[in-house]
C-alpha cells in the first residue's frame, strides 16, 4: 500500500511533458496548475521587474509568458527580433490558465529554465533582383514625373499665350 | 437615377485618385527612413518598390487625366471607395515583398485590415518583422482611422468639393462648417493625444521593464492602434506580450477616447465639459456597456473562469471595451473565447461589436448614436400608438446640439443598420458554408465587418481564399458605411448604360 502511495505521489510530481504551446492553450483547463515543460525561442525583450522578470517564449505557434526570478534566467545573448533568432530555452514550471497573481492571464511560473541554444544574429540577404527592381521602377518613376511636369509647364505656357 | 458619366467625370476621378495615390505613396518614406536607420536594408528596398509603384501609378493617372473640374459630390463618393481599394493593393506591395505573407491576397487582407482599422492580421512571424514594416502597418491604420481626407488635405491642396470624400468615408459630423477646417481640427486633436498617449505608453513600457528605445516604438504604435481603434500590435502575442496592467489601462483609455466623436472631443476641449453628460451617444454607450458587462460578469462568474473578481473585472472590462469600441486588442488567446468564455460571453461580445463605437469617431460598427436614435424612434412610435390620434408627439435628442427626432433621421439610421446586419449575415453564412461552427462564424464576421478585429481563431492564413475575399469586402464596405460603395455600384452601372 505504501509503495502504491509513493508511486502515486511520484506520478503527480513528474512534469507533464507537452509538445506545443498550442496544446497548452487549447487544453488550458486540463493543464491548469500542473507542472509542464515548454521549449521555445525567447521573443522580444526580457522585461525585468524588481527581482523577477517576464520572458515570452514561442515555439512557432503561440507565445506564452513565463514569470521567473531573475536569478533563474540564464545569460541570454540574443532574443528574437528582426536581426536575431532568439535563444531557445526549456522552461519547467507551473502552468496557470488564469493566473490570480497576474490579472487572470495565462502564464507559466518557472521553476527551472535551461538554455538549449544561445540564438544567433543573422543578416537578411539583399536580393539582387530587388535592387534591379528598385532601379528600374525608380527610372520609370523619374520619366513619368518628368513627363507630367513637362506637360504641366507646356499647359501653363499655352494658357499664358491664350 | 445617375446620369451616364462623361469622359470629363472619369478624368476628374482619375486625377484625384492619382493625387491621393501619390500622397499615400509618399507616406512610405517614413517607414523607409526608419528601416534605413535600423539597417534593415532588405525591407528598405521593399518599401522603396512600394513607393515607386505608387508614384508611377499616381503620376501616370495625372498624365492621362488632367484636372478638369472641381469634385462633384458623386465623384467624391466614387473616389473614396476606389481609393480604399487602390490603397489596399499598393499598400500590400511592400508587405508581400517582405516575405511575411503566404500570398499577395494575405498581404492585401492585412493591408485592408489596417486601413479599415480592423486589426486582424495574417502576418506570419510578426515577432521577427522589421521596424520599417511594422511602422508601415501602423501608418496604414493611422491613415484609415483618421480618414484619407487628411491625405487629401495635405497632398491635394485646395480642392473644391471634398465633402464628397468626407461623406464617402462614413463621416457625417462636422466640427466647423468647412470640411477642410474640420479635417484640420481632427488632425490637431489627434496630434495632442498622439503626444500625450505615446509619452504615457513609453513611460509605462519602461516601467514594465522594457528598453527605452523599444518602449518608444511600442508606445507610438500602441497609441496609433488604440486611438484609431485598430487593434494591431507590434508583437504576435498582442497585448499579452506586455504583462502590464498599466499598459492595458492606458491603451483602454486611448481606445475609449478614440471611439468618441471628434466633434465631442472638440466641444470638450473648447471647455464645454457638461456636453459629455447630455449627449445621447455617450448615455447610450454607458447604458450598453453597463448592461453587457453585467451579463458578461454573471456568465464568467458562473462558469468559474477567473480565480477572483479582480481578474474577472480586469479581463472582462478590457475585452468588452475593446469589442464595443471596435478596437480588438486581445488579452486572451483566440481559442479561449470558445473554450473559456462560452456561448453567452461570445454573444455579449458579438452584440458589443455589432453596435460598435460612436459616430464621427475612428471606430466602426452600426454606431451607438444610430442605435440610440432607433430606440428613441421605437419609443416615440409606441407613445404615438397609445396616444389619441389628435395628439402631436414630438421628441428630440441631444448630440452636440438638440435635434428633433423626425422619421427621416430614424429611417437613415435603420437603413445603415440594415446594411450592417446584411453583411454581418452574409459573412457568417459563408463562414458556416465553409464548415465553421455557427457562433464562431457569426463572431468572426461581425468582428470583421464592424472593424473590431477580435478573433476566435477563424482568421488564419490557411482559411479559404474566398472567405478572405469576403472578409476584405466586409472590412471595406463596413468602414465606408456603404454609401460610397453603393455610389460606386451606381456609377459602374451608369457607365455601362448605352
């Protein structure tokens, strides 16, 4: 009997692994208050407030807010924006469908945050066909604008003569 | 009966459309400069392509359609409806080239969504978008919210007959007798609030832990999005990204103020503060919000959605106000409307979105003023029925000034309401036809046509193309409030007459 109780308690304490943020949002009632693990890219900025911080992680489906003490957050060199692929972290913590501490929002209160990869900067390649298109369209625009102004000047002169 | 348009009429329309497209295109210089500043050269090129396309099309029209006469009322209406479609097509060029859309149709959808201040995005990976492209999206919302009369004022110079353009955008109220002066006052009011709102959101962003640079952009964009009741957000998560009650509160103040009539703003800023307590529209708005919020609270409380009253009020009031002002800022995930808020919650939001904001504001929907007039008209009819036939029943309402409630005013309000109900229904039926549940289809259709932009999950890139086109039509017709759309249809039919 004691073994069964221990096994049952062990089952409760094992984090419920889920694959996507989509699943968390869709089955938020099921996961409410449970320990979960979510892996995703840190997007935007890490918002530090007092001794805690908010980070938003996205696995490509939804972005979910993660609330954690600053000391728990690993050193992050990149967060996801136009110029960078953000660091990927694996967050373990308690999932809240409607967090009473944070205005009823859906969030995760982290217990551990593991850095999976650091992220990286990337340069958006400038496509040569876009440069050619800009030059071509710019040239046409200059011609059309010039023609319009020539026509306007001619019209004004004609009016003056009349 | 519309007389068959002459070649002079067509050239006149072409001329003013050309000028408007040039003005709209020149706005692309703003995101272009921002993109260059941030070293986003790839998107700078995309924005430059959009700019040159506008200049070629605009000057091309000027070349072939020289100015012939001042604008007639009908021409103004036709220009208003056509300009919105052309703005969508040209505005979508840099968006599509940026690579964040699966198709040009998606980019057009997003462009119209901004212009019509709907705020439903089909943007893929918004979190990795450039500052330039984000700025362009918000600028489109700004142009759409303020009305292209502003562009006309800036880029057309002195134009006779702009009243057709003004009315063509679904605007009736005038701050001053002259339309150009009215547009200038709208611009001044917006600039005052733009500065105040951006600074407030900037400070809130910094105090919420974000960097001062990004807080500035987010503050500016969120203000534009809130004031113009658009609902676009700089991040894919929308308002959820900020986890900040202060930012929610400031945006809520901004979109409530944005949903109020510009004439009322002008009257209040002129020192006539009592006006707010007398206006039929404000009274109807307060009653509507109170009733709907009470129903929503009872429903959410019964379903035990939120852990305490504070959370319930915070979420409930924000989303209800966001729906009623047709803004569409969301602090819950789309699927939570279905799984959490339930049928009553969704119905409350549908009613709020359908009624919409105040007339003469940046908001959409049927408009609270019209609903107030219709209700007053019904009450007047009931009184007439129970009164002796010799009795003369006269009622009046106060909206900026006292107006007698005659049958013509009630009829106009009923006509616009009928057209809104029609497109709400058509959009919903097509949604149902494509297999979406009835309530979800109604929710999305009302949200689109009223210019709200709350989504229960139907509007995604993978939805059927036909539905995207229907929604684009709903956004366009709903924003213009049908008059100029009907004028365009009439003009087209007259053009085909032998």
